[in-house]
């Protein structure tokens, strides 16, 4: 199956807003120079993170100038890069707390990484 048959995307935990990732580097933050400018979210840096898409099978998150950090499945990213898999939760500057009962405020940049189904 060709690599164009599927794609990676982020889906906001509450609103369902989707961000379709491009092959290669995808920068996320508040600054207009980012591939995806995310305005209206709290705790987000100007150039917060980079998601690197390598074909159908690999996505890597890289922390950039993230003052409030990057969280993968509610764990703060300690290093600079981390490999991701489908259904990983990515928090930009925030994570889901027990007090929220799994409900994410719309102004928090918490997304689930997903991969589209193959087109037959």
C-alpha cells in the first residue's frame, strides 16, 4: 500500500478540532511562523513543539521553546525528542488532571494523535 493511503492528524480532546499533519516537520505554537498557528490556547509558547512525520509508521515530537513543557500521555517530556504512536495524548503546556475527570477545557491544547484508516 502506498504511503499516501493514510495520514496523521491531531484531534482536540474536547472540541474535536483536527489538524492534519504534513509529511516532514510541523511546528505548533502561537507565532505566525509556525506551520500551525494555535491561537486561543492557554499556556502555549510562541514556538512550542515540532511534530516530525516520517511516512505512515513514524511520528516524533520535539520540544522547542516550550516554557510550560510538552506532555505525552500525562508525562512531561524529559528529553528533547520522543517517538509517538497512534492514540497518544499530547498536551502542549498542560496535562489532564484528576480534578478534570477527563474533561479538557477548550482553551487547553490537549490533542490525541491519530492515523487515518487506509483508503481501499
